[in-house]
């Protein structure tokens, strides 16, 4: 009898609660839509793409629509590496925010000195300097920004762990102890794209235009590559995001060449394997 009465009480309580004002299943718009942490999906197919390219490393893709991270190696994705030329993204934003650079057509005159790459040996606009990865141009930008402002902005952006002083202000993303992980790259890019960085709408819009790599009419890929050499070891990046219809996918690829790898292919392989991974999950057709 006691059990039956108890069951009856619970049944009544259940009916009372289920008949409340939210019986249609509508969402309380004052509550966050998704408070669960993102789920990691291990992708053996990504590893096959990397293996076939003759490199080692990790491809990390974040799908905010499904709140999913895809990768072949999540441990690698959490490790820090020199950002190399991917740092041109925050460096460019800071340059615009501080007024060191006015717009995409700001000119960087060549001083006539020999440079590591012949493509850099000319006057270059800000747009050209970004796409040509002109190291001397961005070293000039970093020096003009200065230590204090650079540190203030990077702290606001929560961009990795950048280590620099007066002697390394124009080299710290290429040499030294600075580091950022693939997760860090993706988180920074998402904050940038969604307007969560302390950046003016004008400069956010200008930067988005600057970062476009390919626009097919079906999808747009924006981002930046990077390549550093530390203690004789090559490390390559490709970071950015894909826009397709009303969806966006963020990615960060970090790889190192295996023994006997043809280094003439290293510049292109970072993009090639990322495109293949994006295609495999339907981010691009």
C-alpha cells in the first residue's frame, strides 16, 4: 500500500510538471542554446591524408554548428608551436587598430636592400605584404606597434603565449619561445569572425576581406599559412575558416615533414591536406 501511494504521488507530481507552460518544447531564449563542451571526434581519415602526404602532425577542424572538433591527433593539436606567419593575422589587426596601418592600400616602400625572397624586393601595399608574407614589412609593423601596445593587444586577444622584449619585438613569432596551439588558433579565429575580439567593425571587415584566399561562389576560404624552422626542424601551419551558405568551419593544420620529404612541396602540402580534410566532412564540396 505504501509503495502504491508513493507511486501515485510521484505520478501526480509528474503530470503537474509536464502540463506547465512549456509543454510545446519551445526554447527559453534567455538561456544559452548549447552549454555543453565541444565533443572530440577522432578521424582516421585525416591520418590517412597526412600519411599519404609524407608528413606528420594534426588537422583540427571545428564545426560550431554541431559543436564538434574533428582531428586525427588531439594531443598534437594541444601542443604549442611558433605561430610563424600565421601571426600576421593578429599583427595586422593590431596594426589597423593602433593606426600604424591605415588601410589595405597603405604602402611599404622597399629600401633597395637585398631580401630573402625576390618577390619582397619592391614597394608593397599592405594587402600585397599580407598575401606575399613579407617578413621585412611585418617586422617594420611590429617595431612601430612597440612592446607595450603589442603586449596589451595580445593579452586582450588571449592569443597563445607570445614571449618578446625590445630585442625580439620584430622576430618573436619566428624565433624564440613564443607558442600557440591549434586549439588556440581556432579559438582566436572564432572570436575574430564572430566579433568577440575588441576590434572596431571597420577593421574587422577590412581584415576579413584581406584574409580571403579563395571565393568559388559556393564557398569562401580565408586564412594564412606559416612556416618556421627551429633548431633545423621545419614546422608548417595553415589556419583559417570556411564560409558555406550560413555555415562556418574553423581549421588549424600543423605538420612537420618526414625524412626524405621533398621540401619543394612543403609550401603547398599544408593547404592540400587541409582541403582534403574539409571535403571529407562536407565543409567544402
